[in-house]
C-alpha cells in the first residue's frame, strides 16, 4: 500500500502528457482538472480526463445561472446524464483552484460507507460535491465559469455521474 500514493503521484505528474495538455487552458481548465485529480490521486483512484463536450455544456449551464436561472442542481435520474457540481462566489475574488477547494474541503465531514450515509453531520449535502469529485466510476469532467454582475459561477459536469444511493463512492 505504501507505493500506491507514489504511483498515483507519478501518474498525476505525467497526466498532462497523457491527455495532450495543449487542449486545456492554463488559466482555467488545467487548474480545475488538476485540483480534482489531486483528490483522486490521494485516494489511489483513476484520474479524470477533460471532456470538451462536457465543458461546452457546463458553459451553457453556467451562463444560464449567471443570467438569473434558479441556482440549484439539475435533477437527473439516469446514469447516462452527467453529474453536476455548482459553486458561486464573489466575482473576481476566487481562483479556479480556490473554487474547487471548497468542494474538496467537504472531505472533513466525509465518512466511508454507503451513499448517502457518508456525512459525519448526517446531511449528505455537506459532502455531496466531494463525493462527486471522487466517485469511483467517474472518468470525464468538463467545467466552465460565467459571471453575473456580482458573482462568478462555476459548473462542472461529470460522466459517469456519482452519488447513487446504495453505492460506495470509492
């Protein structure tokens, strides 16, 4: 087990070469993907790949939210629809890494087990973004940011989606 984190770290460092890093922007896409993959590497689970189609769809969703659509998660019922993480904060005040870090910070309330019984607080909403980030079956991610007059909004879409009742996140 000692070698597992080191192997994951090596894979994380080589990851840009494996996926063709030129397709990702250094200012947004790469930091968001890397922040997700640091969490996954620490757990020894497969790293995520950037998916341009998911990023375009996330961009449309972020734009809709920035224009005043009701801020809340889409309801999905099938494993064929993407999972979703949402974040909003003061416009211009957060880096992409800091935005994703808010989701990563939920691990402080995470406890291993069967979803949705993964929250030390008893409220799955306290860990749901984190569990989506590290859901074992998720392989692809696409994210986008849009801004309203006062907020930046980050949307990430994931396939396969996570947070399925009766399953273990990883």
